C-alpha cells in the first residue's frame, strides 16, 4: 500500500490495521480510552514543534495528530456510532454556522464583533444540544451552567485560565492586576501555615489556590500561563544541560557533583544567557 495525499488512503490504512483477521495485534485491541493519552500527547508535540519553529517536525506531528482523529473515528464506526465523514461534516457545518459574516450576511466587521457573534452562536448551539439530549432521555448535562463549556479534560493550568475567562465575561473578575498580587501574598501565607502545621491535605489545597491566583495574574498582564511555564521549562532544560556538559568537560558527573558545584554552574549558565541576550 503506497503513501498518498488522499485522506481516503489514510482511512484505508486504519481500516486495515483494525481488521480483526489480518490487522495489527496492537491496533485491534485499542479503545477510545486507551488511545486518549496518545491523542493528548500528539497535540502537545504539535505545540512543541510550533514553539521550536520546526516546519518539518510540525508537518510530521500534525500527521500524527490527524491519525488520532482517524483512529477514534474508526473505532466509533465499528461501534455504529459515527464515522470520519460525520466528523468532517460536523466541523464543516459548525464553521459555516459560526462565520455568517463570511458565508452569509452579517454586520460583524471587526474582530470584537466577530467574537461576540461567535459566543452568541455557541450559546444557541448549547441550547440545541441540551434539547437533543433531553429528547434522548438524558437529563444531566456536563456542560450545564456558565462554566459548563470549560472542559474538565484540559490540563489544569489551561482549565484554570478558561474558568477565569468565562467568569470574567459576567463581571466576576478583578478590575486590575494589583489586588491579585495581594491575593498571591495571602495564598503564600496560608501555604506557609499549612507547611508549618505539617498538614499534607491542607498544603495540597493551599498550593492549588496559589497556582490558581498565579494563573489569574498571568491572564491580567497578558502572559498566558501555559506558555509562560513552558518557556521556563525550556530555560530549565537548557541550564541543566549546561551543567551536564560542563561537568563532563571537566571529567565530573551529575551523580558525584555537590549541590554547591551544580549551583555554581547554574549561575554560570544564567550569566551566559544574559551575555547572549
């Protein structure tokens, strides 16, 4: 079977992999639940390629992410739920509906007006979804309430940001950044108390409150928390790699290096960063 730019070839490959008689033993036994972690991982690998400005890796990682969509759709098709065509039809229908200023008639001619129109259409879709669920006898709605549109499956930092953004839309928000700094100081104090009392459950709770407040300050000053932390993670990787490299160059190793020696090299890495700019 040859490679192709035609999406149907990818669908054929997935069908072959899932064939109960001649398919791949690993692919055959997978379920929505077992491949869910890979789906999340592939999305992050796309983001990583974007951050590294590597178009070759980005192309490959987007392909891996597309494979996850095809994989889920194939499992659903085998269960008689939906197929890949239905996935494409659903997103096509949604994009047309949410862009009347492009495909129909609309007065939305600024980014702000388009955003307001988008939110209004989403609310209409939410009401329609609730009605469809009720018609099927499903009374509970995981997306009920003003915060219901925020997915619980988001990474915690992203979920916190989305919750705060949704709450801000109805005025539940700080008017400026300064009071949030006071809140952060308050949360640090409560974390100190929990640590002093040696109460692990309370420490966990207070740490969560502190992180939530830090996400809030990031939102107010335009520093997206997830990206900010990823930037710090990259910086940590680079500095730690510098420590490793310098130790190796001096016939030393991480296992035997003292904390003072590693701190010395860490500071040297920071100095080098400033010099490079």
